[in-house]
C-alpha cells in the first residue's frame, strides 16, 4: 500500500512538473523516431519544458500528424522526414534544425527497428544486419555528425534510448502467460509508460543533470534492482 501511495504521488508530481517546469527554455532538441510511442512522449515532454523540438521519422504523413498534434498544444516544434540509416537524411535533419531553430543542444537517439524476432537458428544474416545497422551503427554515426553542432552549445546533451533487455534478457512475448511472467519480475508490478521514460529524458537533458555523464540509467520499475 505504501509503495502504491508513493508511486501515485510520484506520477502526480511528474505530471505537474511537465506543465510548470521550464528547465529546457531556450534549448533546441532532436528526438529521432519521434512520431509515436516513447519518441513522441519524449519530444512532447522536452517541448513542454521549453525546448524547441525537431520531430522526425521515415514517413512524411506520420511527421505531419505528430507536428500538428504538438502545435495544437502550443508547443514549439517543426518536422522533417528522416531515415536514420541514410546519411543524406541525417545531414538534412541537422541542417534543417539549424535553419529552423538556430542550433542544437540536445540529441535523443531513440529510433530503432524491432522486426519480428525469432530463435538464434532462425535469425537470418539480413535481419541481423538490419537491426545492427539501424540500432547501433546509425546511432554512432548520427552522434558523430551532430558533434560540430553540439559543440556550439553551452550545455549539450546526448541521450540514447534502448531496451532493458540489454541488461535483462526477456523471453519472446508469445502468450499472455509469458507477459505475466515478465511483469512478476518487476518490483512495481507493472510495465512502464512512455511518459515515465520521457520524464527521465527531460531530467537528463536539463541542467539538473549537469554532473551526470557516461551513465546507464535503468528505468525498469525495479526489474534490475541493485539494492
């Protein structure tokens, strides 16, 4: 009961903060893969805290929909089509961000592919290359290409979003029973929400996290408890 009360209070505080805090006022952010899910939630939260955010993904229709949604909420955003695996698209995204907003302070690498997974023996080389090229190689290259822009910022931040499965391998979700088994290993008894991930990203992008660097922050409800 105490844990539930603390959790509820934390969520209320987080919701209030997203409206009242302006920790990112004057900053410019790129969030890759930001038209839905965790990426959209991060983009929205950064904008709520005062940042100007460049929305992007592979499909123009998805970019337009997300930009319209956030602009309706009176948030400062713009959009661009970008396939992070394509060098020309990454370059265009950086240049458009500079043109629209004047520079870059925050880079959130969130874009990733999650094709239908299978067993080791059933995974083809083509599928493995697709996962590695998009989730690993393009992330490294985009960080590298962003550095000349970020070096002009007084307080630059790079945040990489990845799966907790990197720490704690998770069985393939083949049934409701498997899902229940995974949740049973989470101390808080539930899976997280995109907004909860977004709150952590906003903190890491802010000056409140100015003495945090090179760290892996696990946001998994206690799945990887280290107490």
